[in-house]
C-alpha cells in the first residue's frame, strides 16, 4: 500500500515515491537529449546540493523501501528543470531551431510533474464529492469469480520485507517508465522518424478522463475499504451488503485502473523498441497487474475494465490512420461501448455476474481477448501506414550547448 516519505521539521514533510519517480522521468527525458558535459555536471551538483539541504532541513529523507535511491529522482528531476530554465533563457540569442529545442525539452520534462501535482490537489475534492464508494460492488464481483484475487495475492508480499518492498517499487515506477516511453518517442521524432501515435496527447487525455471517471464510479481498493480484514480474511459474499459504503479519506482512484492503463500504453507503443525492450514492456504489464492486486490498491475487475478504457485512447490518438477506417473506428467504438457497459452492469446489474463464475470468467476473457485483437489490428495497420508513407518529420534537432 502507498507509503509516504515523511521527514519531520515543525510539521510533516511528505514527498511521495510516485512523485520521485515522476521527476526521475524528467531527468531521463533531459538525459535523452544528450546534454553537454558542463550541463551534466551542473545537474549533478545541483541535485547533490538539494538532497543535502533536504536531509539537513527536514531531518532525513524518509523510511520507505528504497528511499536511498528513489529519493534521488526528485533532486535529479528538479535540477534538470533548473538547468533547462537557464538554457531557455540563454537561448534567446541563438537560432529559432535551438530556442525551440530547449523550450520543447523543458515542456516535455515539466508536463508530467505538473500534471501529477494538479491531479494530487484534486484528491480532497473527490473525497468531498464522493464520500461513499462502490467497493462492495467490486468485492462482490471478484467474489463471484470463486476467489478473491487481491486478497490471495496480498498475502504473498507479506512473507518477506524485500518482496513487499519490491512490489511497492513496481507500483510506484509506472511514472518513470511512462517518461521513458515519452522520451523514446521524442528521440525518434528528432531522428526523423514519424510516429503513428500522438503519445503525449494519449497519456494526458488518459489521465484527465480517467480521473473524471473516478467520480462516476468511486472506489478505493480492498486494502483501504476493508483494511482490518485485508488480506487475511476476505469478507464472504453472503456477509457483504452490496450498497455504497463509507470509505477512508484516500483517493477514489480504482475504477478503471490507470496503473494498468499506463502499463498497456507503454507495451502497445513500444513497437519500435529493441526486442529486449519490448519483452521488458510486456513483463512490466504483468508486474503491474501483480503489484496493483497484491498491494490492495485494485480489484481484478478494475484491471479488466482498464483494458477497453485504454483501447479507446489508443485508437483515438493513432492519427496515422484516418478515423473513417474500420481499423481505427472499430476499436474506438467497441472500447467506449465496453467501458460504459462495465460501469453500468457493475452498478446496476451485479446479480447477472453472480449467477455463475462461468459467466463472469467468460465475459472477462471475451473482453480482454477482443480488445487485444482489435489493438493488434490497429497497431499493425498504423505501422504499415507509416512505413508506406516513409519517415517524415518536421522538427529539427540542433546542436546541444
């Protein structure tokens, strides 16, 4: 479950590991531009200074698993942004191509930390707007499968400190891997390679719409909703009152799973990576599935709904294919229909799912398989279109200063 970095001064200082990984991603984006040696040295000196100052002023850097290296991400990312600001200011006397290069790099490095902060500030509002959640409905659906996946997997990390800690690292690392994907697409564009997907628009719209959907179907996850029972004593279906329930003041960020959505975006858009990178992207999907369930952050059905949800945005932003073509239009429409159908049935038609585990498992397999087939067709058509059109890019990559 999420662990907060806590350093004590007069009040509690919190720096969430997810934000550290996000800023580490900013550093990765900057590093992908191949900065000069003086720029590298400046970033490292500033990062060391910031880390030292934080440790002294705040009394430490926290106690969560891996803090000694994860916390470096925050300072390296902030240092990178500071150096980029200086380079943007200095570029006023350079060519327009060089000015655009530094500005676009700064925007690329700043966009995800800014979005992370904005989304974080909406958490109290979501808790105020939706004090009661639908966790009982999701728990009932998972119970109808014949077992509780999140409760069973939740017992595994408890067997050792390191297994639990590594599971939390996987959960938090999504922001970093997302930035790696974005950086690789930026680098491909600057290398005169046309991309079939508008990856930044995809990621941002995914976050915005997903956050809005949390208000439509609020849920907090079994680890929060059933804290005293999780993971040793899963509630029996016969003992569960299926109605909106009071929940702790934690983010209502369960349905659909944006964690799985992000991992799928990485996997689906890593086609031009080396084979080993593609394999790692696929492995990250499975590791994310395990971490989200084992930490009690999601139910299995949240992950299932996340598949058609992600398909919608993958089709929406695969701009190399005209929207009129069925290879793009069909997954867009099917993704929307499946996403809405899941939300409605999980709220008002739960009795249908509970008739037999065969019904629930059959619909899960159909949902996932159908979406994967549609995405495969979409991806194949998109890359074939790009290859037929040739590598085209309008941006210019100037020399680095």
